């Protein structure tokens, strides 16, 4: 980085004095270590995200299977209720016919 500063002074007699200061900062820059740390943290975050999403999708599949099983049970129960209603209707009909 280069910084340039100019100072101008005027004396009571009217003379001008100008000073110019230039500062150069040519120190070599490092920064490779911090970049590596950030990259490793980013890599860990990506791996953790993939693991979380994959485990959640397994839970979704299990939930969907449980819902499908419950729906099958409800369907079977509905069939049993229908059969019971048919049998009850037959019994009422037989009773009404005098059998």
C-alpha cells in the first residue's frame, strides 16, 4: 500500500513551503493459513448438511410407509363394517320374513 501526504505551509511573510511524504508498505502478504481453515470449515458444513438431509429422507420414507399401513388397516376395517352391515341387514330381512 502506498500513502502520499503533502503539507503546505505559508509563513507570515508570504513564502510557501511544501513537504511531500510518500510511504510504501511492500511487506509480503501471507494469508494462506486462514483460507485453509475456512475451506475446511466449509467442507465440514457441506458434509454435515448432506448427512442431515439423507437421514431426514429416511425418516420421511418410514413415515410414508406407516401412513400407507394405517390406510390399509382403515380399508380393512371399512370392509369388515360393510360385511357386518350386510349380515345385520340379512338378519333383519330374515326376521321380517319369519324365518
